[in-house]
């Protein structure tokens, strides 16, 4: 079994709760309330800054150029089309500038922000790719798990789904999983435990983030 699959299985309850969450189901069906979507987008947008820091640190610590380039290309998507998506959605959903720029952080949002910074500052490539893998693999999984409808969705639902599915995004997740597999295999016992802890914390926070956005 691949180490990334083993790590996922080690927190299977949290993984299933995150990737089959009612929030994700309602988003893909277009039935999610716009108030919940506004909260979700404003909170999620705060991740971009620290995600860029974490990804940049991982790129710096990656073993070879071949390991760096796919993540560098994906970082361009985050800084380009994904950032543009947020701005268009904020305009369409009438999210205030204050909520865009300085929202009151939900506890899981603050927790994930702290985890990303901790991984970035750890100096360990394995810790970094553990958090990055969860962040992207959870989203690929929920787009694959959720039901769909035939009628068109508003762009702020549909384009968010589109950003997290398809061959290109699958290749990003596969690259991250491969990097995690290799780093885990090369780690000693103590390092493996630390990698597993980062992975589980990230999965738990993803689930808690959906809970918090949905429950408000």
C-alpha cells in the first residue's frame, strides 16, 4: 500500500466525514445557501496567503527540479485563475471588502492557517507535502464523491467544482501523493510519526472547516 493511502486510512473516519460532507453535497447540487457560500469563500480566501508561503517553501525544499516544476505550475493557477474566481464571486455575491480582507476567522480557519505556517517553518519537505496533499486530495475526493445535477449551476458553484476536478487537477494530487510517498519512505520512525500527525491534523481541520461554515 502506498504511504499516502496508508496515511489516509489511518484517519479514515475524519477523511470520510470531510469528503462526503453535506456542505460539499449541497454545493455540487446548487442548493447551498448563499449566506453559507459567502462565509465559506471569505474564510477560504484567507488560506491563499499562507498556502502560497507553504507551497513556495515546498518548492524550495523539493529534492530536484523535476519535483519542483509541477508544484510551481500549480502555484500559478492559485495566483491566477483561482484568485480571479474569488474576486468575481465576491462581486457577484456582494461580499464586502471588509469580509474579503479581514473576516473574523473561524476556529478551524485559524487552526489550518497555523498548521500551514508550522509546516512551512519546519524545514521538513515531508511535513510540507503532507499538508499540501491533504489540502488538494480532500477537494479532489469530494468532487468525485458528490452527486451532480443536469441543469447549469451559477458560476460561483460550478467554477469552484471545475477548479478541483479533471485530468490536470488529478495530476497535481498524484504528484503531491508521490512526493509524500517518497518522503515518508525515506523518513525514520520519529519522522514518520510527525508526518502522520501533520496529515491527520490537516484532515481533521478540513472536516471542521466544512462543519463551521455549514453550521453558521
